[in-house]
């Protein structure tokens, strides 16, 4: 089976329109905004401006940089409602989720600001002198963000980079540039230096590539598909450019028979954000003795999901981001596939019903590939070893959950599964103060957490002789 490839990839079928960006409300298909797209020359100018701004920024006292970032956090805080409303309109997120996302950007700013004065080196004992290390900023960091969580993911790349003394040029996804543009305006309102944090909406194949290829950009932070991430990494390799990749996922939800089955089989573990979440637990692995019970529970829960316009308070799941994404998701779900299904609206908007495929083989495309929509597969396992084998049976390793009341088993399984972010008896994955990232084809490097700033520095080691020149 072939699945539609995203526009903007080198071998995408059809010709991608590389003109201005038309931002649609995915719930209504109404035009929210038309935004000019940056070309390679605009990227070049932005990097030149950022280089000058970074030199001045890094020369400021750490206390001053921290104070400005805290002021920026305060400014974001007073605009949480506005930013959230923008996210609802351009990305189709539920208002509650969108408020959380704006708050996440604010909180990460405060957390990163707290790191500025703590970005210390080390003193290492050596004979004949002193040895000290410094964490120096890289220079200009390029951030390429996706459309599924436009605001938090932009923030995760940009804010720790700024706190570590870098300038940032951010290219948001072409479908969702508005919240990032607003965040950059708010940075200026808060008093951050001009050109320190620039947002350049544009097409991946043009502005994204120009940022990746620009010799003045020291590091790329990319979040998106494994396919595009591979290209970004190859291009970065030509310049030995630093790169962090946060890529796809096909995360397991491992449900043992002794678990709290209702909590474990919460369909919002894969339906949140309409399943457009790299951490979505889209492979529900259930011990065979409770498979039927879990399937019955999921059938009832899917029927109760209210899919609709996010501005309707009754809605519990919104639209997908685009018609193209609906087509991509549909390509994994033939009409006659055995499945549990909920409902979805007709008419304008990009809709797909919540779906759990029940007849998939573990090696099918739907069971192994990232679908990025409200679709999970339900697969039985026999015992602990079988669960671990199935959990790891994809090229990915981003996230996952383990549900059991047996503590020893929970520990054994979380140690065995090859993934960067696991939860026991919980579906939560992401906190700005804990590290986030993937094993294997889910990515390279980590974002967030206590080492977030360090990822935007080079370590310099200096030895100072105490012996002095011979007298
Ligand atoms: P992409 O990975 O292609 O896009 C992510 C970002 O990269 C966007 O800003 C995009 O710009 C940019 N980009 C695209 N091509 C290049 C390039 N050659 N060089 C530099 N930057 C580039 O994902 P799509 O939006 O096309 O989504 C397709 C699929 O990817 C989804 O169905 C999903 O499976 C997966 N995905 C996974 C995400 C995750 O967090 N794991 C996030 C988003 C998507 P532009 O918007 O202009 O294309």
C-alpha cells in the first residue's frame, strides 16, 4: 500500500505550490491569514542580522539576560488567551489544550531563564595548574517546527537556545505560522534585542533547506517526520553542523491483565490532538486474557467521543490539520478494515473518526508506521517477553506506557523497552523540566529538562599553568 507523502519533500507527488502561505482554519476551511513566504535570500539576511544580535546578547551580563527572559515570560503570560485563540484557529486545537500550550511556552521561558546564571563550567584537578571548562553559546540556532504543536515545539527549540546565549531563526510549518510570529513580536515587546529571535514563515523545501544549508547557522533543531529529519541530518553532515532531531513515533501502550483497565485503555492516549502527537500511544498491546474486555471498553469510549469544531464546548476531539493529512490517515484505514469506530462530522473541515483497528498483523503498515491521526491498532500479547518484543517491533522509540500493578514487572519492562520517554500507570510523557527525545529513528539528542541549555553550547576546556615561565 502506498501512503501520500507530505508536500514539500523531495519526491512528493505533484507540484507543491511555493507561493504565499494560506493559513486555513481546519475546522471550517475558512482563510485565517495569508502570510508571505520567506525565500533563501530572506533567510540569508535573517542569519546575518541574527549573527550581530547574538554577539551583543552573549556580551550581556547573565543576570541581564535572565531578567529579560523573565520579562518575556511575563509578557507571554498576559497574552495566553490571545495565543491560545490563535492556536485554536490555525491548528484546530481544543481551547483547553491551546491554553496549556501557551502556558507551556511561558513556563519554559521561566525555567530557561533560571538556567542562565547556572550555566556553569567545571574545575577539574590536574597537575601543574588549574583546569576549567566553559559552556559557550553556539551562535545562531535554526529551529524548524512542525504543525502539530506549533507553539510548544517552537518554544522547546528556541527558548533554551536563547537562554544559553544564542540567537534563533525559527521556521514554523507552513500551515501554522501565526503563533510563532506572535511569540516573536512579544519578545520585542518584552525588550529582547531586535533580531535575536526571528520567525521566518516559509516552505520547508525553500526556507527550511536554506536555514539548514546556511554556513552561519551553527545548529539545527528539527521536529517533524523521520523522512524529512533524515534529509536534514544528511545536509547538516556536509558542514558537521550540530543537529537535534525529534522525529516520529509509534508508541506502545502495554496493558497487562492486572492493570486498571479503564485508565490504561483511555482512548485519549492516542486521540489527544486528534492523534497528531508524536507520543500518541497508537499501538495498544493488551494481554490476551483481557483483550475482549479492553476492546469492549474502547468501543464504548470511541462511540462517546464528540468530534467537531473546537470552539463548541461539547467537542472532545477536533479536526486534523489539512485535507492532505486526512487523505494520508485514510490510506491506512480501508473502509472494510475490521475496526472499532466513532463518528465524525460531514461538510467543511478536515475530519476523521476515532478508530481502533482490530484485525492488523503486527507487521502491517498500520501497526508499524506513524499514521498521525486518530487511529490506533489493538494487538494481543501472551506474556512479558512477548509484550517487550512487540513494543520494540517498529523502527521508532519515542514514548510508551506500561500498565500493571506488579512493580517488579513495571521496572523490568521499562528497562527493556528501547524508548526515550516511558510512563508507568500513566499516559503523560512531556514536562518542560524533564528530558524529551527518542531512541532509534525517533531522533537524535534531547530537548527540555535540566540539560536543555547545555545542548546549545560548546564545551571549552582551558588549562592554566601555575608554574609560570622559568626565572
Ligand atoms: P515534515 O517533517 O515534512 O515537516 C516538518 C517541518 O519541516 C515543517 O516546518 C516543514 O515545512 C519543514 N520541512 C519540510 N521539508 C523540509 C526540508 N527539505 N528541509 C527543511 N525543512 C523542511 O512533516 P509534514 O508536515 O509534511 O507531515 C508529514 C508527516 O510527518 C505527518 O503525517 C507525520 O507522520 C509526520 N510528522 C511528525 C511530527 C512529529 O512530531 N513526530 C510532526 C509533524 C509531522 P513545511 O511546513 O513547509 O512543509
